[in-house]
């Protein structure tokens, strides 16, 4: 085994490590699902760069990015190259035991000003076209122009649609409430006329007509009770479901930008290592254990996990919201049409049952008769145009002609 001397001691940057080991069952391709970095002749230790999804290492969950690899099946690997360690792992069939020093790091330590500025850059580039970004010298990550983030515009349009439906429904409910009030007033007026009408047939006719209008008022109240829950459902969608989904999308976008920032930081550090290696120059952070790089690797892994989880949440919420949007619109329109149809059909049936016209009224005995003690005059003061209807007048009572005592009043 080659023995390399390193000029500097490890610089852990305040981080600690915890020793351990894990036994992994290889997959059908004789892999455990990790990539390795570091090693001789530049770095004194070897470490996990990435744990790939749906692999034995990912399913086990013990190894993480940034952890140091110390042994393979109890064989020490310090001083070996990463290629040699990879071959050692591949040479083992079935189960392999990996000794490691787990990196105990705080994500906040890796969230530097540089990462924050990179997030700002990604937010700016998100809505730019490729030509604009290229003209400004801004690189675009593969996750830019994400379709999920563009769903925010669609949610805004749906929110405007539902706001319009709510406003229209409020106007409809207000109009039908006022119509119900009018029907009640009509019912009270016709009922009062029926009570005071001395003719039994006319009294019964006015009573039935008044009762029909009161029933139409009840139908209007029932219509309002049927349509009012629509406002509640629309309000829930507009003020709870849509804002909650928009908030989740914004959190997802923030997690995506953070993950992209760490990816960009890793690439920059990799390029720095390659350039120093090409020149044969030592790099301090590499020769002291590359803990800064390992910290960024851990932060990238954690950011990717948050990004993947929020993406799954966004997809699920958007799917449910789309289903609710389609189903809710259909259901609400069906509820509206059926309620209005029932209301108008019931009102029409009431008016058919209350077909009491023409109503025969005795004008001589009717309470609709004018007070005969009052003189009625035209606008001018011409005495010849005065109509006197005093009790002492010898003229006959008001009637359509001398021999007819009853007149037909035909109403709508």
C-alpha cells in the first residue's frame, strides 16, 4: 500500500464525526449505489459523494453524502485511491460491510451568503428566456422553466374565475331574496283584500291568490337555502384550497432554488479541484480532508430530499385541486340549474292552481267602492267638470250602466 504524507492536518471546521459500520446487500448489478470521492494522492480521506436513489445504500439510509469511508470488509482504505476502493467493493460478492465516520454537520453552516446569492440568481433566471439569460451571461439550470411553478398562473386564473362566480351568486341570491319579499307583500295584500271582501266567491279567490304568492315566497326561501352552500363551497376553494396550494408551490420553488444553488456550488468546487490538479498545485481544503466540500455535499443531499418531497406534495395537491375544480364546477352548475328549475316549476304550478280569474265583485257592496262623500275634481277649476257624489245627490250610485249591478274585474 502506498503511504502518502500530507502537509496539513485535517481541518474539520468545527464539525465532528461518529464512527460506525453498515452491511449492505448488493443488487443484481453487483452495486451498492454510492459514488466515492477524495483519496490519494490529494486528499487524506475517502468520502461518499452521492447516494443514488432506489439502491441498497439509499434503502438502508445509513450512509449519507459527506461521510468518510474507513474500511471495506474490515480492510482499511486510508491512503488508497477512490478507484482502488471502488474495486475493493466490487470484488465482494453478496453482502459487503462498509466502515464509515458519519459527518455530523448542521445545514445552516453550509447556507452561506454565496448560496443565498445563487438562489437569488436562479429566481431571476426562472422567468427569463434562454436568449435573455445568455445575453446577460446567466447560466440556466435544467430545472428552470419548471411546469409546476407555471401552475401559479393557472391557479391565479382559476381564483379569478371562482371570485367571479362568488360575486355573481351573491347578486343572484340578493335578487331572488328581493323577489321573495315582493311575493310576500303581494300575498299579504291579496289576503287582506280577501278578508275584507263581502262577496264569498271573491273573498275566496283573493285568499287563494294571496296564498299562492305566500307559497312562492316559501319557494324562494327554499331556493336561497339550496344555493347558499354554493357560496360556502366557492369560498373554501377560493380562500383555502387555492392559497394553500400556492403556498406549497412557493415552498417547492424555494427548495428547488436552494437545491440548484448547492448543485452549482458543488460544480464550482469540482472545477476548482480539477484546475488545481491539472496544475499540480495543492488545494488547502482538499489536503485538510475536504470538509467544506463534504459539508456542501451533505447540504445538497438534504436540499434534494426536501425538493423531492415538496415536488411530490405539489403534484398531489395540484391533481386533487384539478379534480375538485372540474368536479366542483360541474356539481355547482347542476345544483344551480336544478334549484332554479324546481323553483320556477313550483311557482308555475302555484299560479296554475290559483287560476281564479275572472273575479266577480259587487261594486255596490265591495270594499273597493270609493267614498261617496268625497268630491272628485279635475285639475282645472271648471265647476262644470265637477263630479259630485254626495249622499244627498239624486243621481244613482256609481255603476257601469243603470241595469247592471255587478262588474267583472279581470286581473292578470
